[in-house]
C-alpha cells in the first residue's frame, strides 16, 4: 500500500509527512516508509477517530503521541507540546478537513 493512498498525504521532505486520518490498515505503510513517530492532532471525539490508534501504532514499532488540537481555538501550549514530541522522522495527521490550517513540526 502506498503512503499516497492515505487521505491528504503530503511528503513535506524526507523526514516529515502529514495527512488526514489514516485507516487502520494504512499504519503499516507508515512504518514501512521508515517513520519513527506518529503525532495525532485529532481530538478523541473527531470523526473517524480510532480509540486503539496508539496501540496499533506502537505495535508497529512507532512512537505515538496524541496532542488533541481544537482547531477553532488552537493554543500556544499545543504547539509547545508538539515541538518536543518527536525524535527522528515524523508524521502528523489530524481530522481537520480544511486545507487552510497547517500544523507541522520540523527539526
């Protein structure tokens, strides 16, 4: 399965990708692509949220971080938390459907 089959996937550079909510079966492609950390910006009550997402991701050897961002009211604390969240290659996803908001971490 290709990363480009994941909803709104964008390869920012060789260390950072971003997308909408992956399907459970798509997490394996994220791991296979060499990503080390997945940062979930969606809130637990977001459309399509998976209650066991962290378990799926960590089983594949990825570090999982959830920083639920309320997109109508993003906070500086959300950004500060995400700045220290990833080591190595990162991938972020959120449920936000608007393409106007960008929330990504680069090292």
